C-alpha cells in the first residue's frame, strides 16, 4: 500500500471493517505528487492517446455503433476509471471483450436496450465491489479465462471478414456458423482495393512493431490508408460513407419507458457486461502489478468500473473496462500515477477534435485490419497451446469454454466452464482421498523418510519451502504471492513437494512464472520429491524443455546437496 508503513497497511487490509480498500489510488499518490511525476504522466498520456483513438473508433464500429460512441467511451469511462480506480496505471475504455456482447444487445434491443443493460451492469459492479467480491478472480481457472478470451478473439476476427474483403452485405446474422457461411458464399464479390488497403495496414502495423515498437502503429496505418483513399479516390467504404461526419457531443441520455418485463429481458445481458467488465479490469490490473511490482485494490477497482460504465452510457457511450494493451502501453511509456489516465482522457478530446474532419476518409478495411490484430492478441495462441498440454480436466475446460463462446453464448460459456471446472476438481479430490485410504489400509505407510540428522545443513543463502496441499486454481494466486515474497531473499529456493498430491495447469503456470522471474534474478530453483502424478504434469507442460533452468531431485537430502554446489 502506497505511503503507509507495512505493519499499519497489514492491519488495515486485514480488517473486515476497513475503508482503506475503497480509497482510489489517485488520492493515495497525490500526497507525494511532483512536477517530475507530472512530466512522466503527460508523456505516457500522449502515447496512450495516440494509440487509443483509432482503437476506440474501430471497436465501436465492430460493436455496431458509430465511431464517436467509442471515443466518448474512452473519454468518459477512461476519466472515471483513473479518477476512482484501485490501480495506479489502469487505462479504461472500449475493449474487444465487449464487441460480441454489445453487437448482440443492439441487434435485439437497440441502443436504448444497451444503455439500460449497461446501467444495470454498473450497479452490479458497484455492489460487487462493496460486497468485496474483487478477489473472486483468484478462483477462476486460467484455462477457462483463456478459452473464453480466445473465443471472443475468433468472434471479432470473423466479424471483420466482411469489411476486410470489402463485401457489401447488410444484416449479417450474429451466429458464428451462418455468418461464416454467408461470407464464404459472397467472397467472390470482394473489393480488391479494400483487400489491398487491409493488407497494407497489416503490413504497416506488424512492420512498425518489429522495427519501432514505441511508434503508434495503428494511427500510422490509418493515416497512410486514409491518405491513399483521399489522393486516389479509391472506391472503398469509409467512415464517412457509412456514418457521415464524426461529431463529439456529450448529451445526457433520455430514458425510455421502463418496465419490469424489460428489466427481466435485459438482466442476462447486464450480468454479462458486469462479468466481462469485472474480469477484464481485474486481469488488466494484475498485469499492471506484475509489470511494476505494485498492488491494486480490486474492490475499489470494481466500484470505479461501475461508475465508469454508468457515466459512459449516460453521455452516449458504450460499455467499458480496463484495457490490458493500453494499460501496458501506459506503463512502458513511463506512467507513474493515475493522473496519466486522466490526462489521457483530456488529450483524447483534443485529438478527436483535430482528427474528426479527417476521419471520414478512414477505410473500414483498415479498421478491420486493426481489429484483426486485436483479435490475434486476445486469442493468446501460445497460452492456449500451453493449457492444451495440461491435465485432461484443464484442457477439457479450455476447449469446452472456447467452443461454447463461439457457438452458443458468452454467458453460457462462462457458467458451464466454471461448473465443469468445479466438478472436475471435486472428482480429483475424491480420487486423492481414495488413493490415500487405499495406501493407509492396504499398504501401510512405506514412505522412505529421511531423518533430520541425515540431512546436510541448510546454507544461509538457501530457503526450503514445504508445500503440503493440492496445487490447483483456487490457491494458485496464493502460491504466486508466497513465491514472489522471496524475490529479495535466497539465492537457492527449494520447493519440497512430496506432500503435494496433484497440480493443475493454473498452478503450473504460476510456478513457471516464478521460475522465469527467479532465473532473471540469478536464483536457482529446485523442485524436490514431486510424486508421479505431479511429475507427469511438470513434464507434459514442458518444465524439462523450459529455457529457464530448473532442477528436480528425488528427496530433500539430494536437493540440499545440490544447493551447495556452485
């Protein structure tokens, strides 16, 4: 906790009645704010604004609304998230996670229905925070989240095929397979100019990321493609031809006639928005913590997300949440406090006002190229492959959540995936208890116990951690937190795993992240006495092929002897 002694912070954090967990990070950091911090925040805000403007427009169009609604969302929601949020570095706005949800709501209930659903979601998020449910993210298995986000990424990709090929198709179905089928049947009607601009935009984005990763590749791609459309009057669909001129107007929303029946119809959509906003924002805050070594206030962040979503739609925007890519860009650009997010929102107003007259020349195929890059990043192919190699229960949850997301519904995918994860975990626990009982009753205790007198002394730069419970998704975050506390202590870390009955993919991912971090800090990690079941998980998920050195020993005596080697 910022600027509070550790002992006092610990007392505050542990108190069930504490108010401190709801204090926005902005107010915490202002007590020591300086001109040097302001300079760093302004530089970061300028960078994120240039990155965020084209993203806001592209995500709004993909969601089925006009581009200015995306800009309004980035401004209003971004400002409120930084003002009230529990993370130092969070940048809020429209994100890819909402594209499919917003599009479906608008198709069924119109924009007014989206506003009401988002207002309901905002109230839910505030209640989630006040009820201190922010820590629930620790209990969601990583394979479920990865399958979920990969499915959303594929949905975004398929939604852009029409604009990517320049197809003139109206009222495409929202269902995955019918949409793909129609696009394939009409692909011969493609526009070569649209395809060319999309390929050029992709080449610019990818090329700049390799050569000059700090440059605003999205904005440069839009400027180049828009310039070609303007100079050569290319026959492609643009923002201007589809939406007209962009004009930012922050007008309060006029409520339609409300009814209980409407609330009941919109409740599932509202819950989906609240769930996505909560999970995405907390994931983004966790990423920021891992990049900076800070710690966010999860419940405060949920409350801020609630107010941000309410504010966004009241002024003509769409649902918003913390954006992982923009938050990471904010950190890499030197941000120090939430002031960078507030300045980012102010700069977006200025930038959008300057860019608005030129936006009518932006080709939709170039925006489709940007969204394809977003979809690729969301899909997390490497992590998807990683969890596929995990225990069958984890890979089953991954694949099931992925398929349900693209073929059925996002809310159904999460609920079914979570229930499946819990059922499979319960089955694991039963199997372990059965194995223990069988061993005790039929075989007796035949473990080869090493007496303490037989062990070599523990060197002063070595620490032994005894793990004695199943390592699964429910305690993976706790494992990660415990391991990270050792970052300044020993040179050799021995994880004694003889009493660990099993390990799932989420815990394995946390363990591998720690090993990677320890390796970078020139520390040696030894895994001591994992049982056959755990060894299979370690090998199947590539611990023996890792680029980071890790050693596995048969017992603690061997591990301590190995630790003393230079």
